[in-house]
């Protein structure tokens, strides 16, 4: 429960009001109309870089989008809980935790699915999952990496609790592998490929591009919003979602320029951005596949038809339940949460009903 204590402390640690008086006869209405500020946070990760495209290419002329890179997602959720953030781009597994803790945060959209960027890499002496029984594996505890490792182990005849989980960030996990302190780790790009280049004999035993992981939709980014933001600034929330999907659509047609925008703003190398989201705009030549609006709406169950990769309409609820069950096993949660308390697909539904994305 250390992460929950961290969350509470962050919340405790946690507007600038603009005012002006203008004479109607001297100031035009266009000047009087200030842009709506939308405060967004997320990791330094190419999958969240579409917000920069929306802002830089003027795809949301009524919005002032400000993206803050926060590497601890629990801090981002604490700020969103306190109302200091409107939107959090983060991995999807936090939804049941937020609902179970009655946090004023909703999962509003499925974002990007891992299309090979996530890998389970093992040392040379490990040939199968059963070789890991009783050994140490590096994951980010309380995150998708831990769920990925646990489910993969059980698929291959090893109970999820027959290994020792070591909570390490990517850089430290790579160092631990090189030093022989752990025998396996869950990595996302570019950490996995880079490790296999330098650690002799290390190799990959699982990849998120495999059909099971794509169909389960487990390993993914998503969009969360503050519930008050949705309720009290619903028109702004709708424009925010439209800006995101307009940016994804723009990137798909202009991937070269789009990747440069993302690399510049995230201060990442262009090569690493291209490794994660690809070069051709298809979403299938890199390690991450960004969902279009209609694909996300189908996953949410607010548009007819099925999402890609063999997924089912409305699968977001099953995803929530599956994640919830695993957090109960790991002790991250004490009871089952109601999906309706953690999921809100009304924004995508409203956009679809308005004809957007069709």
C-alpha cells in the first residue's frame, strides 16, 4: 500500500484568475473570447505526444493545451484528484484503483495499445517460464508490467506468486539484469532492445504483439479526466477529446513532421520516437498502435462495430474487471469496484452522436 500513502501525501501537498474590463464598443468579440485552458500531464512517452501536435498545429483553436511531463503517475492522479489537473494520460490499469478509492477521476478513453513495445526479457540461463520459479523478476509493481509478467507466468505453468517481484524502474532493471541480480524483467522500448544488445545471451520470451495480448487489450495507454471537469466544463472536455483524435488523424497523414514535433517537445531522440510509434503513420511499423476515434468508441461500446485485433464492442468493462481481479490478488485492492464508478464513455458517445469521426 506504499503507493497509496504516496498518493495521499501528494494530494495533501497539493488559479490563476484572469480578469479584465473592456468597453464593448472598442473591443471586438473575438478579442473578448479567451481560450479555455486544459491542464494535462503524463509520462515522457511518445504515445502521449499527440497533445503537442494538437497544440502546435492549431487543431484546437479554442483551447490552450498545456502538457506537463510528470514521471510518477501517482503524482499526476493526486493532482487530478485535487483539481489541479484536468486530464491525465497514463496506463489503463489505474481505473479500478481510482474507482475503489472513490477518487474523482474517470477513465474516458482507451488510447494506445502496446504493439510490441513491451517485452519480457530473460538472462541467458533462462529458457522458459518454469526456469524462473523461485527467482527474482524486475517489474514496476502496481503497474501493467507486473500484470503482464504475472499473467504470462501463469499461461506457462508457473503461479504468479512463485517468483519474487523486485520493484525497479527501467534503467535500474537493466542494470540489475546486467549485474545478475534479477533473471528477468518486463521492459518497454527502447530499454528491452538496448539491453539485449549489451547483455550477452539475453533474449525475449514474450512480446506484446502476440495475438493473446492484442486481443486482451491489457497493455495500453488511456485518457483519464477529473469528474468535475467533465461535469462543469463538458463542452471543453468534448473539444479536448476531439483535439486528441484530430491530432492522431493528422499524425497518421504526416508522420515525419509529427514525430519531429513529439521528439522536440518530449526532448527525446527522433529515433526513439520512431521506434515506439513508427515512421509511416499506420501504427503497425512501431511498438505502439494509437486507436482512432471510431476504434476507441467501439472499445467503449458507444459506436457500433468491433475494435481491432479481435476485441469486442464495449470491452473496456471486461478490461476493468480483469485488472481489478489481479489487483485483488496482489493486495493492491481489498474489494471489487463497480466499473460504472471508474469508466465514463459519454464524451466519446456524444462525439459519435454528433457525427464526429464518421
